[in-house]
């Protein structure tokens, strides 16, 4: 899937702006963009970074084919020299990013791009599409996995995903988030995410009676026999027939039954009765698997009710993040190189939450040396240094009176170089390694940050220099506005006179 030619999967304004930059002689102007997000889905405490591998694959193969150029020429609005530029396009940007699997928080740069304005602007759509989607699914998957409290969670959502990419990359992201595997076979082939599955109701319906259906399936898969017992009557026929087949077919072949699956009904009650019936038959090691419209809250409720469940299959509410299906990552220009200097840029909005943070920056994570727990993240200007040998004072940039002195700490940069002058310098780990790294990183977060309801607010602080830069630019911009307003009032007064 990563080998498809996706260059024109971009917002059209990337191309019209690119043409505008080119005809105005600005194609070599160096700019900086940050990708960040403002809110955590589902009111959670953190987000899991994911999707970087697919972004890398896109960027390293970024080029325009003859067919692309012919199509753009047919639009009748692009300068011919600009089309020649695209025909000979070579990606030349620097890219830094947070590695996949790491917890991240609002208003800190996840990806930073530096390069010629046409190129840095052009990659916006695919960068956001890729990172937004997989961050969303990895985060949702981890919420569901944590709700299961050590019980395996399987991703069953392919048929409910919004298309093949959402199904396959979603399953990849869900595995990073902690699921045990996926029903999506392609994700196993391409990424090594274990393909898992048993049978559908149609297998049982095909045969004249349920016991025969179970028997034939068990004869085909005695070494891994999980039977779906809710096609007709879980307690009246499904479980009794499953137990009979386990005894008649699976055990005589030297195997133990893998499990029974319940996909409907009062799952809490049925799981308890299933556990009792299996134990009474001597199958204490036979798992009870449940599926059907599950999410973290339903799983949490089932376990509170004492449901006897060993693993969960979760579909549409995971693969679509049904409860909060949009991850609002954005991509904003933050600086321009002018005459050998770095000129910061800021976007101001009537919506205070949409005001951007200017400058070329580097996010750091501060850890308590004694507990290895994350204290806060600190966003600094890239040319600032962080001295960990002395205590530092950090503060909330939105409420500067909230301050904390941090001492006896260590610090890590959150971003790593991905491309230098268009050349890839970072190799993506396997998805298995990313998943393990994610689990390690989550252990550095306090449990209070991981709560589903009202999680502790994890602070992303700014250095004094960065905060001062932002405030100064806001005040300068406000001064310009005030002068414009004053001139307008003077004109109105003249007209009135």
C-alpha cells in the first residue's frame, strides 16, 4: 500500500500557492512549519504518536510523474516554468519528528519541517492525514487495552473502517496502542501484526444443526478451536454443543479447546454462566471471548459487574474512534529565514486556542531521576540549551502564576532528525519494537494522567524566551491593529464632518 503514487493526494491550494510562490521568485525561500494538535480525543490525558513510517515512505518517494504534469497543465492556471520545476522536483527539506509510540500532548510540535516554501507547504495534506489518523486509532486502542486490565484485546474493525487504508493502517496503529492482533490479514502480511479470528455465524448457519457445524470446524482446527456459541441459544444449545465437541473431537486428538466466543446478548451474565459450564466440564483453561459493540467504557462496566471474560474483540468503536472520530492536528508556519536571520511568524485568531506559537522550537521531556516519571514537557527555542545540573523553574504559559521548581531531573529531546536536506537519516523500527517502546514510555506517566475521567492535566510549558517572544509578537500585532482602527475612526470623523 505504501508503494502507490500519492503525490497528488494534496489540497489543491498547495499547488496554487506553490505556483504563486514560484512566479513571484520565492521558490527558494526557507520556511519552518510545525505540526501539532490542540485537544486530546475523548477527553483523555495523552495521545500516542503514530503514523511516522507512512509519512517517511511518502516523503522519500515524493515526485511528479508525466501524467501528473499533464493533468496540472490541463487545469490551465499553472505557469509552464512552475510545471518544469515540478517535473524535476527533488525533496530537499529537513524533517524532525517525535518517534512513534511516544505519548505526546497538546501544543507541542510533533513534526517540524524546514525547507523551500513550495515543498514545506506542499506536504501539509499527507502529513496531517497520516499522523492524524494513526495517532487517533493508537490512542483509542490504548484506552480500550487499559480498560481490559491485562486481558487480550483483538482489533475486529476492518469491515467498519472508512476504506482499505483506514482498515490496514488503523490495525497497525491499534497494534502500536497495545492490541494483541487484528482480524485484518493484510496487516499481518505487511507489518507482522498477528492475524486473529475464528468463525462467523454463517459457518454455523450453513449446516443443518449447530453440533455438526462445530464438529466439522473442530476437525479442521483441533489445535486452535474457538467456537462461536450465540448463533441460536448460548446456554440452551451453543455451549452444550461446544462442550460435547471439545470432548469428542479436540481432546481425543491431544489438544485443549482454545475458547468460546459470545457476540450478543447480556454478555456479563452469559460470560459468568459460560465460565461455570466450562469449568464443570473440566475446561477451566478454555477462554471466554466476547465481542459486539464494545469500547473502553463498556469493557470497564463488564468487569465491574464481575463478567468472566478472558479476551475482547473490538470493532467499529475502535477502528473509527466512534466516540470522537476527528484528531485535530494542524500544520502552521512558524518561521522564515530572511537575510541570514530567523524571523518568527505567528497566527492570531479571535479564538484564543488557535493562536500559534512562533519560532523554530524543540520540545523536551523532563523526568524525575528518582521515579523516572515524566514531570512536564518544556518547549524551547531550538537554539536554547537546557542545563540539567541546576534546578529550573517552569510555568504554565496560559497561567504564568502556576510555577514549579524542578530539580534532580533528566531531560530528553522529543524530536529526532528524520530527513536532512531531503535525505532520510532515520530508519523506522518494526511495529513490534514500536509497540514495546510505547509500553515502556507509558510507564513513565503517572496513573493520574491515564484516568479515563478527568485525567490529571499534564503540563506543556514554554521557556521564558519562547513565552516572551510570543507575548511580544502578540503585543506588536495588537499595536498594528490599534493603529488601523485609529485611522479608520479618523476617516469616519472626516466623513461625518
